[in-house]
C-alpha cells in the first residue's frame, strides 16, 4: 500500500518560487517583438481582428487552428489588448498548462 506524502512548506515555497520566476521572465519579455511577430503573428491577428470569424473562410495563415481560434477569442473579448500581448497570451497560457 502506497503512502501519500504530505506537502511540506519547502515544497510549497519551491513551487511558488518557480511559478513566480516563470511569470517574471515572461513579463520582462512581454514587449519583445521578434521577426516572427512582425512577419506572421501580427498580420494574423490584424486579419482576425478586422474580419472576425469570417477570416477563417480563407487561407490567411499556415499555423495551427487552435492558436488562431484563441487569437479570435482574444480579439473578440479583449479588443483593446495590444497586438503583442494578444499574440503572446495563448503561448503563455499553454506554457503553464503544459508545465
């Protein structure tokens, strides 16, 4: 029979420290705009924001649909979000879910 170990204060502190560092690193790089952002992500986001869901009716991107659907949701529910934040948010959320 397996014994379930209790979570210690050290375990909790180490986990929270790791999460805090992960958030701090992502926050510090939030304004960084790469070549990919200017050439691809920004264009996709502008297309989705200007055309809405009908943008999916034509081939405007070669990227995975779940990412593009998340961009659509961000454009729909947070229309005032900056382009860089809107395009990075799905990736940041996926990082934490994957971890």
